[in-house]
């Protein structure tokens, strides 16, 4: 156990000053980080009354010697750094030596500690900054810190505390991150005596399971990036996309932080798998050489500064691209094996056993290694070529083809060598016998919802609605991004009749509607005539679309600019996509086929549901015992 030094003020002043204790969660963070710094392998966290009444953090770490106990409460007392040089390479979580002093100033605190070399445990108590002499106590090796009645002597601060439930929530999400950030420590976290999280300390997959359960194990891709900056962890498949950023965990050199830059790098790499206002699920462990990162920015240490932000951005971006490229965008069907993967065998109660199991994670060994982190313009190129492969529809919009759903598109020209009849006629047995690779044949439709397609080795089922959503979304997005809305005249003008409440709504939106491609004008009493529409909406149920637009305008009259309108329209386009039973036109079907020909297509609807399910011929042969 190292001695505790009182830092020289010249050193202390180099440390970003600030208040450490803001709410119960900040106390828990400091206490748990102290336990981790003390090399604990088991940490227990108990809270009562959202932590305001009582918080107990116990560990099996190195402990504090009797003679050091009092010093631990002194401001700027730390055993972790001694000189300013130490600030350049901080390996511990704490280093300011101010946490225990600050907590002691605003609560009743007690520490019971027993280093293994000491025969007895000693207990020291402090109240509102007053510290008593240590007394003999009985305890196992390690340290137990109890904090009660936080802010009892600072009513002004107590006022800013939220309801107990909210404070509990803050602690719970904090503990989740602490567990993820310290996968080799076994944690138990209880509130009001009720077990909330329990991790085994057997690694990252176990930690992920402890916090997010089985789904996260099944629905994440492995991230594995090994350059100067090393990144590994878990990236959620599109089905795990969330409406906010709280499902993002960034751990840099063992310390979890918030970083808008890193969150954006992930989101930008996943553009196309994310809808507006959707955020990816991820847990990234990032190892950056300590000289490239400065943790000494904010006292709560939730922010770090990078000396080369672009490099970090690039690494995260590339790591995410690599991971998403391992995603088989076509769901495969293996019905007879479904419920026997090890992950499915795990019950929540059996969490303690999970360390001995291997989970059904994909192998990432084959991820291509590159020598240097990509430069930003290289990244841009990778990104462009990636986007190109994902969003083939950009090609159409750039060429300004007003084709509704892809007739005459560039891509279809590329497919021209594929005989049209082959794609539209039910295939004969000789044709299947012939090797006709990359030829996809339309077999039919079931339940008026799923299209059936086949190529020489696979049968594909396509959810028409999900596919149509994706098509509409991509197309409209591309148009909106390129400021290139293709306008399509209507053969017969569409007449909208509105009531007296709707009239002011539509009047208020006329300019915006015109600016995004609707040619709409008053036609008579409460009647409007639409002569032209953006091509994107020409193919959908216009009646429904327009009704929804009015409805949205009524609910949310604060459309500020045409961008917002485009945004809304994009979403509306999704909502207005054909329902299962609708018959797709030939052009639409052709477009869907062409999606299958692509290698990496975001074959998920914008909400993350799969568009295509594949059943291999091999699999089917097994069902019928043609092969074993
Ligand atoms: P810091 O963590 O920045 O050093 P703290 O005020 O949090 O400052 O803690 C002061 C000192 O008390 C630490 O440097 C450490 O030596 C000791 N300490 C605190 N908690 C523990 C613990 N759980 N186990 C062992 N030592 C501890
Ligand atoms: Mg500390």
C-alpha cells in the first residue's frame, strides 16, 4: 500500500479544479473508482433512498493502513500521484485527492478498512468535515465506505437533488457503465436491498450480458480494430438502434467517458443503417497511447481531450465500418437449430455460470488489417464508396431520372445482361439445373405480403412493406441531400378539399410545400389543386400522405425551414409506404431484385426490421433429408 502524500499546491493547481460531489451518483463514481484503484476484484454497491439516505461501497482491495486513514480525508491527499510529471501518465481513475474530503464535508461518512498486512480493521468516521480518531473494528480485508444523509448540512444543495427514483436511475446507469468499463471486476449492485446488477468479473461478454441481457449478445457485432489506436467491443445491429444516446458506452483506457466526437464517428459510419433521431447501440473499448489523450479536463473526468482528434475519429469510424461490413444483411433461416445456441440457454438466474459458456459470436478474425489509420480524405473515400454501394439510389437521383421507382435507372442498365424473362417468369427445372449465377427469379408471393425469389443457391423472402420503406427513405434522403428534388407532373391534378380548421394549416405550409416540389394552388372554396409533386411521393398513396402531412402540421406547427419539412416528409414517406397487401409494380419489384444483387446493401427497413430472409438450398435439402 503506497503512502498518502498531500499534494504541493503547484501540482494541485495543474489539476482542473471543480466540485466532485454533485449528486449521489457522483459519490458512487468516486467510491467505486477508489475501489478499482485499490485493485479490488469484487465490489458491492448498496443504495437506499436513491443514495441520498445511504450508500455503501465495499471492496476486497488493498485497504488503507490505520496510520493513513485520517490523511485520506484531507483535501488533495492522494496516494496516486506525487509530482507534476505523474500527470502525464495517469493510470489510476482517481488522482486529485479531493473526493473523500468533499464527500466528508457534506455527509456522515465512515470508512472501515483492513489491508491484508494489518491484523485488525480500523474504522474512521467523519461528519461535515469533522474527523474522529480511528477505532478498532472487525472486517475482512478491503474497505467499506458508508455515506449517509448526503447534503444534510447544505440545504441549498439538497434542494437540487431530484426525486429518489431519479437519483436511483442516475446511479443505475452509472453503475452499468462502471460494470462495462471494468469487466474483470465482479460487481453486485442493490437498491433497497433488491439486486439490480450482478456481474461475474469474467470479461466483456459477461459484463454486456449482466447489463443488457441475452438480446445484446445476440444482436451485436464484434468490433476489432488493431492499429496505433485499438478498439474492440460490441456494435448493435440495426435492430438495436435506440431513440437516444444512453445506450452508448465509450471506455478509453479503462475509463468511461462521454464524447460527442466518438458518438458521431460511429453514427456517421452507420449512416444508412440509422434513421433520423436514431442512435446506435455500442460498447467500445478504446485504447489510446496515454500521450495522445488528456484525462485532466474536467473534475468528474467524463471528458477527455485528444491531441489528435482526427485520428481518434478515423479509428472509430473505420472500426465501425469494419464491424458493420461483417453484418450479413440478409437474415438466414435455420429453423431446426434456432433455440440451441449457447446464448439461448442462458437464463437470467444462471448469470454466474455464464463465464464458462461461449456465446454465438461471429468470428472477426478475417477482418482485413491495414497498416496505418486511414487519413481523413481516405476515410472520406471509403465512406463514399461504401455509401455508393449501400445507396445505389444516389446514382439515380444524381442523374435526375424521374422514374418513380427505378425504371430506366443506371443500375438496371447494368443488369441488362440478365434476361428480363428469366427474372419475371417462374423458373423451369432446367433453368435451376443450369448454373445461372446472380440471376434472381421471381417465384411468387405468399400471404399477399412476402415476395419469394430464388437464385441458384438460395430462396429469398422479401417483406414488401419493409423494402418499400427502405426504397422511399433512401431515395428521398438522397434527393433531399442533393437538393435535387425531382418534380413529377401529375397526369390529372389532385384536388384536396380541406375543412375550415385545415385551411389555415395548409395556407401556412403553401410556400414550404412549393419549395419542396409541390405545385399547389387554391382552386376554390376550401379546395386546392396539386399539379406537380416531388417524384418521391408520386408512387405512394397520395391521399394518405397528404392527410398525414396535414395532421403532422397540426400537431407540430413549428416547421422552421424547408429542411425540416424535408425531414418530416422523409419520415412521412416511410409511414406511407405500401402495406403488405399492396401489389408492387414491375419497376418496384425490379428494384428490389437489384438490391439482392448488391454485396453490401442496408437490407433493413429504416426501423431496423429485416427486409430479406434467406433460406439456402442446402438448408432445405437438409429439411427433406436429401443431405445430412
Ligand atoms: P484520489 O482517489 O484522487 O487519490 P480520494 O479522496 O478519492 O482521492 O482518496 C484519497 C486516498 O484514499 C486515495 O489516494 C487512496 O490512497 C485512499 N483510498 C480511498 N478509497 C480507498 C479504497 N477503497 N481502498 C484503498 N484506498 C482507498
Ligand atoms: Mg478517488
